[in-house]
């Protein structure tokens, strides 16, 4: 468990909400996606597709909101502080992250024993949180390329290019399917690290918006 | 086939048991296939009587497409129309042989203005000597004949992108006609009609479009093709969207291999998605036009669609329908991994996911063993900064 306090400034309520929406959408999309891939019980295809098609819009709108809010909502700029700065700056790599990538890798592979100095997030976390929008956009792009109504949209040529890039309709379906596994892997590692780095304070803050004071040293 | 046949076209039809009424009805269906009003039927009927010459060249093929053109026990209208087309060369069905046949080709090429129909893949292997025609490499023959053609119709998947002949590992180095002609610098409009074999109704419809409706001359035919060179009207919507089993798909009623109710579910016409149906990723109008006198088609007959209407004429090889659909009875195509071969994407996903889960559990145990769960002190200075400081101290 880390020593820092976990204050609401790290994740203002609105970001707790966007995080919840991300989580619910991803679970819903992965479940219905698995079902669409291989309907493992009878009678739910219409429902699975309807839910997939609803949640895909929700997650994209949520991502857009999260990115726009990053430009003007202020969040804690370091671990264990109430001092805030524009969220975007804390989302992108900060100066404390510099030179720390390999050290963080060493820490997690047990090649060093003290935790590394990080900024609001560690170097690996920063990469992961920058990768989330990219993988979500990748899912949106490949997903809309599979979405039949998109064929009649004016921007269809934009998706058609991807279809031929992946070698046709089957290729892009497989790309979308593999994308799901990337999301699953991200979520596994992400939730695991949050759990070992402090299950109660971190999960409590991001899901229940509950503060944990730091150790008094 | 002699030109004078044109004059007595209707009599010829009658002689083969096709009434003028049947013929007009058929022309109406051709009009519908071309997206025109059925009012065009008489115009099409009149035009069919004065068809231009055509050559039907056979390359790397199984003759399935020719077989498909003759799909019937007693001649139906499309077969008769094709029979009476002035096809000056058609290896499998022509009476001429040897030099006489070669001369027919030479005369047609010299006259120009003909439509070239190509069946079969272009086999580039062994410098084109995998297939030799008239004593020359097949690809040389194709270049000569295509250069003077008014238009090329590539019939069947093989001619479109190499088809199954080009399926991995493609030892004959097969490719499609449009890619080959483009690479050879021969600039002639190519209309691609994939599926294995080709549907004869599409061939007739395209001949009518190209030759009769003047759409080649004014270039409007090209606007009717998609980026794969396929007529949008035929290849514009997925099989899945027009499938008679679609209701069962939406209801989640699937035929499953080896399930206790498989026979009953098949009899009830349930959806073949779980049997590997490629209908959702295949764009053709098979469910509407169907096959063999419009009597049935793959999915109606109980077989999952194997996706033979997919095409990749742009790269002309990898990613063609065969590679994009095999194995036919699984939901996804195999992904080809070097040194391992074809693997299902779900296997890859499960293996990677499983390895990651095991890795995380191992990491968790490691962390517990190292006592990290209780909390780990943070360094007071970055390793990098410490190094820089010691270097600075040396100076
Ligand atoms: C973000 C926007 C997304 C869009 C626009 C989208 C769209 C689609 C569409 C249109 C389909 C095809 C459904 C059908 O044809 O019946 C599909 C299938 C699928 N989706 Fe998504 N999706 C999105 C996100 C996700 C996410 C985040 C996941 C997983 C975490 C996911 C997993 C899947 C899977 C596994 C399939 C089945 C693919 C197959 O095996 O054929 N999707 N998606
Ligand atoms: C069981 C699932 C999950 C758990 C337990 C979890 C937990 C957490 C925790 C504890 C944090 C705060 C990290 C810190 O302050 O150091 C966090 C942040 C974050 N999580 Fe998750 N998360 C889960 C699922 C997801 C999913 C599915 C996504 C992506 C689609 C996601 C994206 C993010 C992002 C982008 C952040 C950074 C904060 C922000 O941008 O607002 N998480 N998560
Ligand atoms: C892609 C093209 C095709 C390939 C590679 C192919 C291949 C084959 C092969 C290897 C056989 C077994 C031959 C044997 O028993 O010695 C066969 C049999 C047969 N093929 Fe094809 N075929 C093709 C297309 C077609 C088409 C288009 C039709 C009909 C429209 C057709 C109708 C048949 C029939 C009826 C038999 C069974 C013959 C018998 O059992 O006596 N095939 N085919
Ligand atoms: S049988 Fe194939 S094309 Fe027809 S509804 Fe089922 S999946 Fe779609
Ligand atoms: S239904 Fe599918 S497999 Fe059958 S001919 Fe059409 S595209 Fe080919």
C-alpha cells in the first residue's frame, strides 16, 4: 500500500463518472461482442446486437467528453496532493516521468525494491492511459467498418479504406475481435496493478469517490 | 458461330423451345438485375439479336464456370442466349479446333471491338509456362487478346483475383486478370464477377450492359462498379441482409454441429452462423438471383455460405475469398502465423489471455513474497538524477 493520501482532487467526480461509464460499456461491449462472435446460448442475438450498437455510441460520446473535459477540469498534479493543474497536463507525460520508464519496468519485474518517483501517474500508467483512447478509437473505427448502416454514410470511403487495408470484411472483423482482446488484457493488467498498489484507497477513490488520508510521517 | 444467326434470332429461340413471351419475360428480369425498369425489356430483346463478337478464354481453371453456364438439363433462356452469342472462341464448347481455332482468335483480335471473357486465374509461375496456350505462355496470349478488347469480363473468382488457385501457399503464383493487365500496362475496363463458380445470370446481364446499353462507349459502366471492379447492383449488399434464414439469426436460433437437436434445427431452417456461414462478410445477391433456374442457392440448400463472392483484385492474391474464408465451417478465417500455420483468432485470444492471467497471478504471488503488499518506500532521488549528480561531482 502506498503511503500517499488519496484525495478527491486526483479524480474529480466527473471523471469517476466517465470511468464508470467506460467500465460498464467495456464489459457490455465485450460480453455482447463475444456473443456476436459465437452465440454460446440461444435466443439473444437481437438483444446482443442492440446492446452492442447502443453502447458503442455511449462509449464514443464518453470518450469525447473525457477528452474535452481534460482541457479545463483541474486534477491533482502529483500523487498524494490537493494541488491541482489542468488535467491534460497531468494526463500527458510530466517532467517527473522522464528517465523513469526503465526504472518502473525494473520495479515491476522485481529488479529493484523501492518505488520510483512518478508524477500523477507512473510512466507505464501514462502509456496505458494514453493507449486507452487509441484502442477505443480503433474499436470504433473497425466496428463502424462492420456496421452495415455505415455503408450509406457520406464518410464511408474513410472506413472502406480500412476494410481493404485489413484484406476485406473478414480481415476487419478479425482486427475488431483482436482489439477486444487488447481491451481485455489492458483491463486485466490495469485492475491488477491498481489492486496491488493499494486496493482500498485506489478502488475506493475511482469507484466510490472515497478519500484515504496518507500516513503521517 | 456465324453472324447470320442473328437475323433469325427469334426463330432460333423458338427452335430451342423458348417462346418470344418467355424471352421477353427473361429480358425483363435482366433489366431488373441491371437496376432498370422492366420497360426496357423490348429494347434488351431487340439488342440481344445483334450481339457483338466475344472471346471466352480459359486460363488456370477447373472449368467450373463453363460448367455453371451450362447448369441445366434442358436449355433455359440464359443458356440459349449465350449459345447464340457470337463467341468466336470458347475452348470447352467450340466445334473448331487446332489452327482453325487459333485463326478465329487472330481474326477477332484483328477486327477489334470484341468483349473478352476470361475464366480462370492468370498463372505467372515458371515465367507463365505453368499454362501454355497455342504454343505460347498463357500470359502472352492474354496480353495479346486483352490489348485490343473493348472490355474484359473476368468471370469467377479465379479470374478476379486468382481464386482458390491463388490460395496460400499459391505455388503457381496465380493472380487475377485486372491486376495482371494493370501491371502489364494494358488499360482496358475490367468488370469483375467473382463467386466460385460464376452465376450465369450475371454474365448475361453484364454482356447486355456492356454491349447493348452503350454503357461502355460513354464510360458510364465504370460508375456502376465498386472499388473492386464489381457491379454495385450485384455485389452491393451482404448475403446476410437478404437471407431467408435471417429471422432465425435475430431470434438467436442456430444450427450447431453435434447438438442433440441438430437434425430438427436444420429441418426448421435455422440460421447457419455457428456452422461458419460467411454470409455476414460476403456481398453478393445470391439470395435474390439464386442458382440453377433460380431454384435454390447455398444457404437455402442447407450449406453455410463459404464466402466465394469476396474478392481482392487489388493485390490480386493474398486475402482473396479462399484465404478469407477457410476453414469454411468456422466463424472466422484462420490467421496464418509463420512457422505455425493457420490458427483460429479465438485460439490466439484465449492463449494470450490465459498467459496474461497466469502471469498476473505469478506476479501477485511474487509481490506478496517480497512483502510489497504492506507498502514499499519510494526512492528519494531518481536513479538518473543520482547518476548525473555523481558525474557532476567528478568534474
Ligand atoms: C467503440 C465502438 C464499437 C463499435 C462501433 C463496434 C461495432 C461492432 C459491430 C458493428 C459489430 C458487428 C456486429 C454484427 O455484424 O452483428 C461488432 C462486433 C464485435 N464487437 Fe464491437 N464495436 C465497438 C466496440 C467494441 C468493443 C470495445 C469490444 C470489446 C471489448 C467489441 C467487441 C466485438 C466483438 C468480439 C465482435 C464480434 C466480432 C466477430 O467475431 O465477428 N466491440 N462490433
Ligand atoms: C475492473 C476494472 C477496472 C478497475 C478496477 C479500474 C481501476 C482504476 C483505478 C484504481 C484508477 C485510478 C488509478 C490511479 O489513480 O493511479 C483508474 C484510472 C483509469 N482507468 Fe480504470 N479501472 C477499471 C477498468 C477500466 C477500463 C475498462 C478502462 C478503459 C476503457 C479504464 C480506464 C482508465 C483510465 C483512462 C484511467 C485514468 C483516469 C482517467 O482518465 O479519468 N479503466 N482505473
Ligand atoms: C472450383 C472449381 C471446382 C473444383 C476445384 C472441383 C473439383 C472437383 C473434384 C476434385 C471432384 C472429384 C473428381 C473425381 O471424383 O474424380 C469433383 C467432382 C464433382 N464436381 Fe467439381 N469442382 C469444381 C467446380 C464444380 C462445379 C462448378 C460443378 C458444377 C456446377 C461441379 C460439379 C461436380 C460434380 C457433380 C462432381 C461429382 C462427380 C461425380 O461424383 O461423379 N464442380 N469436383
Ligand atoms: S444463414 Fe448465414 S447469411 Fe443467413 S442469416 Fe444465418 S448467418 Fe446470415
Ligand atoms: S451463397 Fe456464398 S458460397 Fe454460395 S455462391 Fe453465394 S457467395 Fe458463394
